[in-house]
C-alpha cells in the first residue's frame, strides 16, 4: 500500500490548506452550474428549435466526439504551460460561448448550428481544464493527501448530480429554457475567480525534450498509458465500464418513459436519490484504503460496481419498478463513489509530474470517444432487439470487465516536480 493510503486517511479530517480550498470551491461552483444545466441543450433544441430525435442525438454525439478530437493536440501544449492560467482561460472560454446562447435566444437568432459549435468548444475546453487541473492538484497537495482531496471532489460531484438537475428543471419551468445555460456560464466565471485566488507562485514547466513540438508528441499521452503496466489495465477497464454504463442511459429512458409509462418526475427521482450512494462511497473510500490497502480497494470496488447494471433489464412498471431502479443505481453509484477517487489518486501516483497533462488529456479524450461510439452502437442494437435486450447485453458484458483490472500493485512514479502553495 502506498503512503497516500494511510497518511491521507489520517489527515482526512483536517484542512488541506487555503490553496486547495480555493481550488475545491472553484470546482464546486462550476460543477453545480454544469449539473444545473444538465440536458439543457437537448431541451433547447426540442423546445426552441423544434429539433427531432435524430438531431438531438447528433447534437449530443457530435459535440462530444468533435470536442474530443479538437482537444487531442492541446494536451502536449498544456503540459508545458502554467496550469492555473490555462484553467482560468478555459473557464472564461466556456463562460463566453455559453453566454452566446441566451444572447442569441434573446435576439431570436439562435440556431442548431450555434448549439453544435458551442457543444464542441465546451467539450474541448472541459478536456483542457481537466488535464491542467490534475497537474495543479498534484502540485498543490502533498502525496499523502491526494486521496482525501479526490474524495472531496467526488463527494462534490455526486452532491451536484443529486441536486442540480431537479433544481435546473424547476428553474426552466419558472424562467424559460435558457436560464440554466446562463447560470452555467456564470459558474465558470466564478470558477475562474476562485482559481485566481489560489495564489502562490507557479513555476513554468521545463521542457525536457525537443523545443519544437513534433507530430509524435500528440500520442505521448496514449504511449505512456499503454506502456505503463499499472495504468494500462485501469485505462482499458474504465473505458469499457463507463462506456457501457453511459450507452444504456438513453435506452433506459426510452424503456421507462415510453414502454413502462413512468412520469418524467419519477424518472428524475429514480436517478437523483441514488446519488446519495456516491456521497457514501466517497466518504468511505479513505477509510477502506486505510483498512484494506489501496490496491485491494481499487480492485474490489472495481468488481462490485459492475455487478448491478444487469438488474436494470428486469425493471417493470409501477412502484416496484421504480424501487428496483433506485436500488440498482444506488449500489452502482456507491461502488463508483469508492472506486473513482482511488482511481484518480492512483493515476496521479503512477504518472510523473511532467506527463500528467498529456496523460489526462489522452485518458479523457479516449473516454469521451468510447462513450460516443458505444452509445451509437447500443442505439443500433436497441433498434434491432429492443431496449430491454440491449440493456441486458450491456449488463452481461460489464460482468466480464473485472478481467481487465490490474492483478498486482505497482510502485508510484518517482518525480521531484516543484510544489506550490
């Protein structure tokens, strides 16, 4: 078990310092803003622009995939820049492009093409922000505190996921279809201010390779992941698990809202309440690592999180069906709440400081593309077999994914990168 496991748990009840506090606050406000605007673009496309199902699906898939492709060359660029200015810049870009939506709506000029462009820019900026944020966190927080920090981010994510969409739906009902996009834009502005408040000197990273970027640099992140005995199995496992889970989400919506006749509020409740499991899991992660060790918790929670989804194929109408969905989602999310912060910590431990941005960019780009591809494939499969059969097949395949988890612990990367704060 690495040092972060024990020491991070012991330090879990104390402050991680003012710089981390500002970083956490920035993350919290932007995450709540984003969750408040959950599904805002599909709703605007349908309600304001009269888009059909194919256009809505294209908006979601194309924005995700194109944003990921745009972000590919940005990882090497971010690696050798100061990370906090990059984070501030991406926050401001997201604020500006998101604000263009309510402005265009107010003047009656909003178009489907604009929504698509905004989706692409936001997706690419999000990948850049995540890559820079990982490096920033590794510099701000001591290695023994990384798990505690990642656990707090995870708890914030699930809290926002539980509260944001219902609040966003209520806000749209009261103030119109673009209000949540406006709030999301403002949240990124506040996030930028929070990151600026972190303070302290951030040294400019030193390029150890050729000064001029090469075409091969674009693949550095993937090259490092795929040649790392510790990262490779985690990478492949995460792509497949997250992709299969997300691919069944629209199919479950069709099944519940269409075939089974659940009301929209029931559907929303079925996924909001189980997010409490994410809070529970994220709070337990540090304690479990202290007791059982980082590797055992990573593998154990990785196995347990895939044992639930097959149950969604048996959902029926009425209260019993609603309770079944809540129980399955609660179990899945609770296990993910343990797995995710331990994975995030392990990934930073196994990645040298001068490779974090490239590695996280490659990881996030791959995850978004895998989700887009699997969602499209499962949509076609559902058209041939029906949503229930497609959901069942995804659940069965998920049961095989633990074979990709690492079987042995790996030593953390050694680096002497500078730390600030």
